[in-house]
């Protein structure tokens, strides 16, 4: 009885062309992060359920893969990289120099409803700087988001910035701080549902005058300085929060990214644990896909595990969504070549020579493989074409004796005869 | 009530210096694989238990993390990368060009006894070439193992090669094929328990004359050709199996790796599913750590899921063991620098200028970070030293006006004054 080779709903294989593309993207992200002095960490996929969910366990619970292991332990698979980072900080504090700046790219698991096109296993990419509550660090994260996305080939990047602490101060001024949870939840949806529906929702619980001021606050648009001016007015004057936003605008201008940093008071990041700067990132032309990188500053990430607070600022990229977004903008490669050169096997007697040729090519950095059997050359060329390999080498006894090979460019079916390996390397490198 | 930030027994965090080291190693492996035309894939961490364990489920079962998910499915976390590869081949056959050569690096999970220093979450690195049963492919895997380990800085690499099919033929000749399972299990331990204990164990079930011949077979030592001659004799003459081994020896000689390929008939790979060439790899000086890369040729990997056979040859590297082995040979770096240059913050008024300097350095490929606060320079230097950052930049208003910076080499505490950014780049690159 055969077993059906099926995968679980919400899970999927990554085929070579997808995996090559993803690895390239991840390497570029890592390259950017390391240029900013960020270092990688990893944490276990499986942790104590209590550690991941807290003593109680909130709304996420239902989505968490949780079970009892062989030793009777209540365990769960990580559902994000933030909670494990908090646990990591608390556990390894003694070994870390502050400011501690880490990135973490890995799989997370959520038993979500797959009807909304969501996957149950997906990649997150988080980066955080933990240390002093400084504008320099806030800005560094924004600059790094811009550099990382640029390095991936994204153009027209806009990071929408606001300040949760300022928003709270503004709600205090309106005397409706008690409704802040409702307001945050409502305002967070404005981009999706529009201004009218947001107004209606606010009116249900908030006095009309206050609702109007909230709409004015989150609706402010225009140049950075203009919007900041409106926010200062609506919040009842300047403070460290508006000063922070002002300094960020100045740093953006000084470093040449002002065009990509927009003050947008409608960004509040819903019910997340942020307390300072918050931001979301959109790519021009596909704003509808939503934010590809979001985050903010928090007062404390480790309070569940430690009494000593650790403020920080960080962001998260949903890698699968970002890959989809870049694919929509740039087009995705649907084949990926496995090699640059296929050394065909014309004669089985020359098999050792073919492996020597391939070895010489590899030593010059040319990806090369030897076709394993002496089939008809047409079949071997067909394999190369199907695998996206651009060049084939054909070599018989005569060529071997003369120290040359014949090179075939598969796309044009052009044959370049009697080349030395050095000449092949030169041609392929172009 | 605080939650203790503990990790599960057998699981562990990867700190930056460990993770940087591991990523560097993985990138080098990937580089080698891609030079050989191997492409990456990935599969889900979680699969149907039936798919991973078969309808029955054998000895591994007890170690498998298996549970019922929200949808009532019987699921399990992958415990190796071989079974998922077989499932992958059966599921995606239509999209793959043969020969199909893939590598896969990922986490696997086994609830093993941690007392033996084993981890329950660890990294495997598998590579296989599926397609015709050809000597060229067998040899390519051996050559790639040699290249991959060399690329990691390993010296004195010895791949011990044998042939499971030949061993079976030999047992047939002795008329004890029915005891082959017992013999394989016993012979597989000879490296650990020694010749005498193996002889005693064989004597329990095998006639004395046959046991003696088995010991002669697995004990053969010497130059490749000599050992091959003994194997041919003991197995009752040449055959396709001994011809395969002979051809591998010739290819090794022709490609300059003869010193690293040793014929060793004691290699049988126990009860694994291999049918052809089998091999284990040892590093000089730390043979006691065991094989760092093992594998072989199999007739069919997908028979659980498909009627169409898919022969192949492949190998597996236990990454954690390899990292430990290389660490023992080369010494492990115990700090890893997060950046090349720390731009110190001498004056908070110049914060924009510091970010511009860091940006210029990054554009030149220099990893740079800005210290977030205007603390005493001594404190900032201490942070750089603790983080392994070799250079610090100090810049006040005078230097900014003149377009220069002062560069400090932290190890020697040497100050190099009034340098342009171009000069800094040049110095740091050295």
C-alpha cells in the first residue's frame, strides 16, 4: 500500500527555483544587517508553552501548535520571533554587550485559517536594537529598513512613521485614555476600511468632538514639518515625543532619505506593545499588499521574565509577503540554473577527463556538473536547457589530446570550437 | 510572577558568535554545492506522521515529536531530511529534471536521551543526486565531500569507501545471507568495539569458518588496488560491484584526490537502505569523533510513496558534530565582531554627521555602527572592545568642518588623526 506523498494544509515544499531565490534574498538582507553592525542569533523552534504564552495565554493560543512531549512537558512551537527574543535576552543577559543589536531569520508556526491565503509555516525576519532609548537607535532602524529594501532592488520605499507615546498623550488630552484600546483597534484599520467607516466606529464609543479631533489627528497629511506642527498642536504642545519625531525628520534629511520617511499619524500599530516611535513600510505601486516591514520602540520586552527592563526598538519583515511583493514588482525568475556549464559525456572512456575539466572550472568559480551517462548529445543538451544551464562542453578524444574543448551556447545553439579551459572561463564569466 | 526564561532540555540558543560561525560554515558549504550544480530545496518541519513514519512506524518512533493538531491530524516534526526528500521526490516528480541534485540544510528533531551529549534539535545537511545508477554520480558525491570539507579548512580528509551490494554478494557466497541483518549490525560496530569483540559477536550466530572470512573481508587494509584484489577474491570473483569500486579508484587518482579515498570493507552503514557504494568520512587527528559525513547509493528512496523507482546516491553531514570537529582542529572563535568600525558619539549635536559617516563607510562595504549616546569616550571604546570591533572613529566639530575624522585602533590604542573617509576605508580594509 503506497502512502500519498501529501503535505499538510498550510505547509508547502520549496522547489529549487523558489529556494534559490529566497536564499539570495536572505543573503542580501544579512549583508545589509551586518553592515549596520547587527549580529545573528537563533533560538529553538520548540519551547516551554509557558515561556511562549505566559502563565495565562491570550488570543494567539488557539493558533499555537502546542502538545505534551515524551517527558510530559507542555511545549509549543514558536509562533513569532519576538517572544523567543525576549526570553533569549532574559536568559543570556550576562553575555551580551549593550547596545545589543541582533537579527533573526527563521520559521514560525501558526495554525491559522488557510482560506485567507495564509500559511501555517512561514519565515519571519526580525531585527532589534536593545539599549538606551535614543533617537540615534530609532533612526538607525529606519535607515536600515531603507538600506535593506534598496539592497533587494526595491524602489519607491516609504516608511510611515508616528509615535505611540504621543498618540497616548493626545488621547489623555481628550480625556478618553480609558477608551484607548478601542481607539487603537479602530484607528489601526483606517487604511483598510477608510475614513468614513472609521468615523462611524469611533462615534459608537467616543464623544463626537473627540472623535472629530482623532480623525483630524490621524488624517494629517503633507510635508514632515507641516504634519509635525499639526500633531504638536492637537496633542497640546511639544514634548519629548514630538522632539523625537522632529529629530528623526532632521536625520532623514541629513542622510538623504527624507523622501522615504513620511510622518503619518494614522500609524499606531494596534494593540502591540509599542510605547515610542512606530512605523510601517510600503512599496510604491503595491501599497495594497500592506506593510512589508513594521515595528517600533518598546519600553520593555523582557518584563515577563525579568525585573530589569530592557527598552529597545525593532522591526519585523514577513519574508513570504516581501518575496511576493518583490515578485509583483520585479517579476520572479521561474527557473533557476543549477550550473553555468554542463560537461557532457561524449565518450565513457573519457569520464576521468570530464571530471578533471569540471574541477578546473569550479576552481575558477564556474559552477559545473558532469552529465552522468554517455547518452545522445541531444538528450544531454535538453537536460541543460531544462535546468537553465547556459553552456555545454563537448570533448572527444581529439580535443582531449589537444587540450581543448568545444563550447556550446545553448540558447543560440552556437558552437565555439577548440577552446582552452581558460578561454571557456573567460567566455562564461561574461 | 516572573516566568523562568529556560529552554527545554536538549535545546539551546545560538549566541551571536556561534551563529556567525555557523552561518559562515553554511555559506561555504552552499558555495561548494552550487559549484557542483546542486540546488537547494526545503520541506516543512511538520508533516503527516504517516508520511514520515510509514503505516507502521519502526524504532525511531519513540523519539519522534508526534501530536494531534487543531484539525485532528496525526502530525510529526521531521527527524531527518531523507524521508522528507523521498516524499518531496514523489510529490514533485513532474517538475524535476533528472539527474536531480539537491542539497537541504535544516533543523531536525529527535527526543533522544540527552545524557549522551546529543541534542534534540540539531542541523542536518543532506545532498543527493537522483538519476541513473552511474559511477560518475557516485564519484561526484565523493569529490564534492572532499571539496566541501576542504573549503571549510579541513585537512587530512579520508573518505572510507565500500560497497553494500558487494558485501551482500560476499555473504551469499558464504551461504549466510539469512543472517545478513545480524552481520551488518555487528560489523557496523567494529570501529567502536574492536576486532575481538566483533569476532566474538559473529561467533554467536555464524559458523566459525564464515566468521573468519567475514573478519578477513572487513579487515583488509592497504593500497586501494590491493584491498580491491582481496575483496574480489573473497567475494568469489569480479562483478559490476567490484568494477564500480575500481572505476572510483581510477577517478580519484585522475582528479588528484586518491590520497583521500580509501577502500575500507568494514564500512557497511549498518541497517541503512543502501544497496551500492557506501562511505564514511574521517578527519585526521580526530578520527575518534566518528564520521563527519556518511552516505551511499540506494536503489529506491521513494518506494513508500510511488511505484516508479528513483535510484540515487547521497550523503549527510551532521552539522553540529562537524562544527565541533572543526572547532577541535582549528579552534573556535569565541567572540565575533559585530562591525568593523564604531562611529563614536562625541557630541550629540553632530549625530546627523555621524550617521552620514557610517553610511559612507557602509557604502564602501565597511560594517559600521553609530554609538547611540554621547557617553564618555572610554565607555564607548569599552563597548567596541567587548563587541570585537577593531576601529573607532572620533569626530568633533573641528574635524567635521575639515572633512576628516580621528581613527583609533582599539587593540593597540593607537590614534591616527585627521583622516578622510577614503583613508579610513583603506586602513580598515587592510
